[in-house]
C-alpha cells in the first residue's frame, strides 16, 4: 500500500487489507503475493469496516462511512448486493453466533443485528455514549452481546430479552479514544478489551447481575514517557516517568514484574475518590527524577520535580507509592518575585539521605528526604548560588563535592558538608544539561551549541571536547557501565556513541523519531530509549557482548545507520540477503588477529588452563587421593533363559565358574616413546620449537610419563635428558611459554634429582638453563616493580 493501512482481515490462507484511501487488496500468505485489488471511490464509499459472514464462501461484507454496505464475491470480483444502511457511518461489523446475522455498530451509537439473507433487522439497540467502537458475543452459554464506546464505557445487552442487562462505566479512559478493541474468548466467560490509554484488560463474567469484573491487566503510560533510568545495579528494572503524571516500573526480565507507583497528586486521599481522568488533585507531569537504592526499604528514595511547579515530591520504591512529603521552601510562598520560580533539576546523594534541588531562580536547596527537613542552601552570602536558572546538580559517590551548572555555562563546585564554594569553571557556552558518572567522576555537559564537554570533577579540567556531532538540541546523555562510552541523543533523530579514551565517535545511527530519553544498563547489555509521541520503551542489545567488533572512528561526512523501531526484521528479498553477506564479509576482513608474540623482548605466556601445569609437582598426591579403595568387579552375566537339565524333575544347569587364567602382559618393549624418539633426533631451534609445541598438547599424566621415560631406568638415557634441558633452555631464550617451562623444569628436577647430581654434563646444562631463567625473571621483575611503583605513587598522590 502507498497509504496507511487501517483494516486487516484474516481470510482462510489469505489476508485482506484496506488503506486510508479505500484500496482493498487480497494477499496470499503462502506465496506472499498480491492476488486481487479493488478500488473504491473514497467520496462515495469510504471503507470503514469489513467482516466475513459465516458460511458465505469467498464473500466479505464491507461497510462505509457514508452508511451503505456492500456484499462482494472475491472469487468472481462481483458486487452481489448493496444494503442501504441507516444514514450513519458504519464503525464496526461483527458476525453473530446465528447464521446470516451480522452486528453492525454505527457512529450514531445505534447497534443493528441484521439478517443478510432477507435484508431485515432482527434486533435494534442504542447506546448514548457516542460511536460504537467494539462489538462481541458471548459463546459460553448466555445470549449476551457486549458493545464498547469512545467514552470508555461497556454495555452488556441481553439478546433474548432484548434489553440492557448491565453496564461497565470507565472500563477505559475516554480521553484516549475509549475502547479500541473488544473480544470475547470462545466458550469461556472471559473478555479482553484494549484502549488508546495503553492498557489491555481481561474481564470475567461472574457478577450476580451478569456483569464482568476485572481479572487481570497489563498497562503502560497513557502518555509518552518523559524520562527513563535503570534502577539498581542489575539492570533488571527501568523506572519511567510519563507525561500522564505517573511513575512506573518496567522489568526487563518478565512482564509479570511490571508495577505502577501511581499518579502524582496534591492530595492522595482525595484522589482515591475519583477516576484517574477526572481527578481534580492530579499534579502536572513529571519532568525529572532522581533515585538511589541505598535506603529503598527504609524511607522514600525517589524525588520528582513537576512541570511549572517549585514543589518536589517524594516516592517510595519499597512501598510502590507516592510519599507524603512535599518539599518547597517558604521563600517561594512569601516573595512575589519567586512565585513563578520552578524546580528545574534535582539530585539524591549516594547515601540516600539528602536531596539537592535546583530552581529557575538560581537557588539550590538541600533537604533530608526521610523527614523533609530543610538542611541548608548553597549560596554566596545573601545571594543565590547562581544568577541564572540552574540546569543541573550532582554529587559524587563519597559525598565530598556537589556540582551545579546554570544556563550561562558556569559550573560551580561546593563542599557537601559546609555548603562552601570551592571553585568554578566557565564552559564558554550556554549549558543545556549534564550527567555525572560517579564511578569515574566524569561529568558530561551538553551545550546549547550542540557540543559536548567531558569534565573531570577531581582535577576540574575538561578531558574531552566533542564538536560537530549533532545539528539540534541534545535531549539526553548516558555513560556505559564502565565509563568508557558516552551516548548522546539529539532532536535531529541521531544518536552517537563516543569512545572517551580515544576521543572518537565509534557509532552513529538514527531513528525514525527523535529520542527523548535514553539510559545504558548497569550490566552493560541493554540500551533503553524513548521517542517523541511514542508510548513504548525500546530495548537495544549491546552487540559487543555477543560478537567481536573492531571499533574504528566514524568519518565526519559519514551517514548514520538507520535503526527501525521493532518490527519484522526478517530479510524478505534476495537483495537484502546479499547486502547482509557483504557486510559480514567486510567485518571479517577488518578483524584484527593478535600475533603469538607481540615483541621478542617481551615475556609471553602459554595461556594454557592452570589444570594443565599448575599441579604437576603434586600429581602423585592427587592420584593417591583419587585411587579407588577396591578394584571394580565385573558383574556376572545372567542369561535371559536359564538352561535346565533334561529329566523328570526340573533342575537348572549351573556351570562352575571359569577362572580367568589369561594374564595380560606388556608386549611392547620399545625403549623410547614417540616423543623421546623425536627429541633424540632434534638438532635445530626449529626442531626444539616444534617438539615443545607438541609437548604442550599433552595432559598432566602424559607429561609425567614422558618426563619419567627420559631417565635410563625408564628406557631413556643421559643424552636424552640433556636434550630435554636444551629444549627448555631454547624456550626461555625465545621468551615464550614462561609459566609452563617453569612447571616442566620443576617436575624434571623433582623426578631426576639424584641422576642430575651424579652427572657432570647434566649439571653443566642446568647452569646454562639457570642463567637463561635468571635473565628472564630479572626482566619481568623489573617491569613489575616499575608498575607497582607507579601505582603506589598515583594512589598516594590522589588520596
């Protein structure tokens, strides 16, 4: 379709779709091809509803906004009959349990049960709540029909008595379109309804008057979310504030754990007496919030500011509700010049005790979130902290420093305890917002020039400047869990990923609608985003956790990748498949393969599992502990049918046990193993290198056997033992496999110590091997001492 599709009807193995311009198309689901297209004149017959009457083969009933209805045969593409209608637009068509009868809901609120065969009306109802938006019939016994309205009410009609049986008012919020979907489950006393208020509800018909009660429901924000943040360190929950003044918790694990903290209210007791859409005490939407997990089960641990208000509300995660405290200083009530001031930002300390609030008047106040007691103000004498509106406030993880920034780009650093000013930094441009990563003490500042500055609050110096990244206002910033990446979203619908160590942009993508808020999971696996005029929260996986990625800088003139919001992601055309193959091959070419040894001067480890070499010296002890107490006995084989002795009496034939007289002897009396034979013939360094590589592939027991077989009593010779020492010496000089060489040398000395003492040639080889080992260890120890010295100096200088 070239226009938006607003009607879909399953039709056997086909699908019928209708777009806003009244183009009707029939699709084959098997071949995924178009079979038929019907074009209607929108001015005379604008399709508003379709249905397939039961037992009417290859026929559909089509309703229009003008009122008439058409019965079409899709196989012959002919109009069979035209129903005149009732001078009102058709809103909904639903097949009744009776054959030939269809329920027709009109814009005028009238409901007609019409017999298509005779073109006669069977029953007529009327609801006073506006257009009929849904119709469904119960099939579990009672002859009932349920209708939905645009005001959110549901009506239950008794078809036998032809009257209204019950009504369910405010089943959904009428301000969001009322009931948009209505369906009774077959042969069950259950009904499912949906609405534009982002809710799906299941009702059960078990009331005495034949009505239904709410059984279970799933709901989200009725208005787009304004801000989202991951809660806790596990990344399993997302805290979301919506423009419907509600605060909700969404679980990334299962929908069952979703819950609502309620709507913000000036008077919670008064709000309980009213519905959500008619609550007179309802507060404006939440613009920003702050939270900490430290005291979540003891007192309120969430603070929220609202649009156009100077009052800050508190919420409790543990109790899943709004708190009783309303934080507001008396100056905003008494002074006329401050009555229009509003709260613009807030921050909760890492200890979970103090909430710091910034205002458009430049004031910054601190409160105890447990008791709501005022704990002081950050100020210059009698003047407020800033001359301009405060755009951000944050505190470090140790409650030592508080950072605040105003609209003119002036950052001020305050002592947390005595509220005294420490220093200030001028960014040189107007500040839009900032966000602090407490683990690294990095402060990301978004400027009105669409640039981003990253500041180290310990040294109070700008560490990174990211310019020419976005072309519209930056809406949100977030750090990765390890502080390595910084993600920025803008109203130009683009999002960038900045690598802080290198200072480059490593990813650049765009969405169909701008991102309003985003946050990176503390576990590093998910990115959550919200979008303009969108009720959902979208989760994106971090690809670097599932496959190796080579990050390179994005060119300045590069075009962003387009990320579509979740839909059918399967490749439907051969062209798309071929593009995917090319992209995978390109990534394979760009993959970096690390060499076995970075530099000949560096000591390289074998990187084998510790189980292969760590316990070689204790192998005898391990074998003794694992030795079974008794040898396993072979079970006696019993035949399926026991043999009997021929005779008058039944007797079983019991044969005497045969003693196993076969003795097992070792028939292979070869003096050397395969490794020993190859080692005796090794002469060059390449031979030694290949021999040790094959030696590393053996397990601990095989290594022990090979080392024991080197001695004369094991079938070897002194020259073979000398060859093994040269093999180890060659690896030490190459500075390769450092840990395994030491383990194998220790095992060799433990087993053949007496033989080495009695041989002068072996002692000479050991002296050369000792010199190579000392040279390697001296170099390694020098590097370790240097690193420890630098680490100790940095630790002592910063603390």
